[in-house]
């Protein structure tokens, strides 16, 4: 069976350039894992990196025209809009017979499979959850020319206007999976992405990771030895020295998770590599972080999310402000300045919440780096289907969805003064991110003297936030004209200071 897996072209519109979490980072290896399983089953598999290689749909069409796959699999990624260009492309592929079967997979289609099957007639099926086993079963049935039977983990139309979807069990032993197939485009990234575990033992209201794997699915891990075997193969083949664990929860629960991390550290240390991880703050312990740093840990993302315990409880983080600050101290003790997740603006935020968050960030020296400052002073809570927050707000009648797709919802802030500050910071940071896109993406070489300019803009950004918050706390209400004036003046300052960059 000839199978082509497509990472489709996608783009971010300027007004969404500072929005994150449209898909977890771990999704970057879904195509590779599916390809690995299909190859193990004896199928011929090609991967087209439409996104990383910057291909147009016409270029992808030409590839399809040459390969003429039996199955076209598309890793469908939500990028802040209903992708009519992709849907139209798939209609053309199906109508002109370039692929007899089209299936899609990923976080977005797993959660929105009914919507996709209704809106995209060319899509024959949707992989719901982990794609390895459903894809292997689909390819196996198709290669034998059999009528497609119900397949666990595969959603499809039932022929009578409905949609059938059998649940699948998550893969119990991740060591039994083949290593993911990596393309040259993936190897061109600054770090080689790895997946050492799946799922999360947390239940944060804003996160859809556990919805992808299925209700009640546990955090599952690969053995340290299996991970090292994959790393050694990559080092041998590519000479790679920089890696990143895309697991949303590197450690896993309890002391057992800590012992596993220590074992990974002991195996990594003699290999002289650098690596990054993502973790919950309650899993940051001095006696484990030290050995990981000695083994090559250089950067880490931790989800602080808030500087107020009430807000953390509202998000069901199962962490505290004290744990947030303890994690920062431990990491800095070992020479690591973490990247942080932070939700400044929740739908239920008050100005008091915002003030406490602001003081938390200042107290913990998290407003001194421009890229960090721009993120933490802006981020509002993204509301995507599959999260507890989405369903809670919809039940309350506070969620607005667009006419084309219900996957993303907009929740209006309870308080207009919070909405006003969020609006100001959204516009201001979008200006900054647009200006800095070339530098932060690595497309433009940083000019001499730029760092001093960044510090100046950083101070200005903190001042704009603080001044606006203080004015709102004092009873001032920003109308449309006042907001536009603040944004306009701030834009002049940003572009004036960063003239060497914003050209």
C-alpha cells in the first residue's frame, strides 16, 4: 500500500501572532510515529513537509500527481481559522482521483471530528487519538481490498447520514512502538524533538491534551533505555547534540517519576548533549534538577499560569504560588532561567487578580527579558473545544463560537475594565511581535547594539502595562479613542527605539 503523509501549509495572521497553544508541541511527531508504524507493517510511506518546506498547494499537487498514493493522510493543524484552502485542495485531490482514500489525524481533528466530516466531504475518515494503530488497521484493510470494517480509533460516516466512531485503547507500552520517522526538514530545526512520554496526570481546565488521548487515559512513559536507544541512533546518523523532549509532562507523577528522570540523567550524562524539557512546577526538585543539569539540561518550560492561589484553583492547576516560586529558585540555583507559561487574563479575572499577577512577575524577576515580558503581560486564556473551560463557559452561555467552526470559542471578560487592559496589551504586543518576528524567528541577524534597545523597550512595555492598570484601578474607563491613542503612542515608541530592527 502506497501512503503519503502530509504536513499541510499553514500560516499565522498578524493579529494572532502572539497566540499560542493551537496544538501541543508533542503533535510535531504524530506524522513520524504514524510513518514508523506503517513502514513496520510493510507499507510504502512518503512524508511531505508542506509547512516546514514552505510548499504551495500546487507544489504538493505535483508531488501527489507523481506518487499517486492509495491513501493520503493529513496531519490537520488548527491555525486560528477554518482551513478552507486545505478543504478545497482535498476536494480537488479526491475529484481528480489522485488519492482514493483521504484520512486526517491530529489534536484538532480528534476533538472536532464530527465537524470536519460534515464540512469536508473529501475526508473519508478521521483518526481519533493516537494514530499508529488506527492507521495500520486502515491500511491493512484497504490493502486487502476488503469492505472497510469499523476500526477502533477511526471516525467515519456510517452511510445513513450519521458518523460512527469506535473508541480505541491508548497504547499501553510505548517501548513497543517503532521510533518516529524524521524528515530532513525536521532535522533542520535547532533541536531534534523527542517524545519520552504521553499524556499528563494534571487536569488543567485550559488544556486539551487528555481529551486527545481519551477520558481517563493515564500518563504513560517510555523506559529510559528505550529513549537512549533512539538518541544514540540519531547521534550516530546525524551527529546531533541538541534535543528537546516535547512531552507536556517530562517527569510524571510522584517519586517514581523522579527516579525515572534520574535514570535518564545518568544515561544521558556520558553522551555530552544538550536538551530541554517541559514540566509542572510541583515536579521541580533540587535533588533531581541538579543531575539533569549535569547531564545537559539547558532549558525548561514550566507552567506557572498565575501568581494567585485562587486563580490556580480556578484553573485546576493543583499547584500553588509557593510551588511556583520554589521552582523558580531551584532552577535558577542550577543556572537555568526557565521559559514560563502564564495566563494574565482569564475570563473571570478581576483587576485585583491582574495586580497580584503583575506584582508576582515583578517580585520574581520575570519582567526583565523582552520576549518573556511580551508574553506574560499579554496572554489571555485560549478557549478550545476539548477543554473543561470550553464546556464550562458554554454551559454558562458565555461562549461565542464562529459560524464556520465551533472549535475555538471566545469568552467575554466578566469585567469591562479587564477587557480594556487586555485589548491594549493585545494590540501593543502584536505590534512588538510583528516588529521582532525576523529576529526571534532567526531569519534576520541581530544588529549590533540591539540588546540595549530591547532593554529599553522592555522597560517601556512594563510601564505601559503598569500605567494602564493604575488608571483603571483609579476608575478611568478606556473608550475606543483612548485605547487607540495609547496603542498609537506606544507603537511610535517601539518603532522609534527599534528602528534598527523595524525596517
